[in-house]
C-alpha cells in the first residue's frame, strides 16, 4: 500500500492543541479523512480519525493493525504538514 496523496488543512486560529486536519489517499483508490495534527511540548503528532460516542468517549474510527503502517502514515502526514507550513501563504 502506498499513500498517493496527502492534503493538509491548517486551522487559521487554533484555540486548542489541534492545529490542522489531514486526509490521505491510498493507492489512488481509498480516501481517509479527518486525521488530526496536534501540537505538544514534544512536537507534533497525528491523531487517527475518531468520533465522540453518546457516552462522551472518543473512539477511533480508523486504526492500523500494526505499528509499522501507523508510523508510515504518521510520518507521511507530518512531512506533508511541514511542507504546508513552509508555503509563503502560510508563513506568519
């Protein structure tokens, strides 16, 4: 499986640690939306798509069954995020 496209949507005025959303396309066939990019004291990290359940818990709706693929997806998203931040229209 190859990630063939990544789209980053930066939040213009983040009010929390959530600073962007990402979507990926796998093998030009499957799109997965709503990855979250968070800022923390240790740097940036990617949260998998999730939704809030009626009991208030957040549950991932997409997840990897192995660490290697999860790291591949997170790394690709974070590289695309860094590239997006460097675009002239996004430099403050």
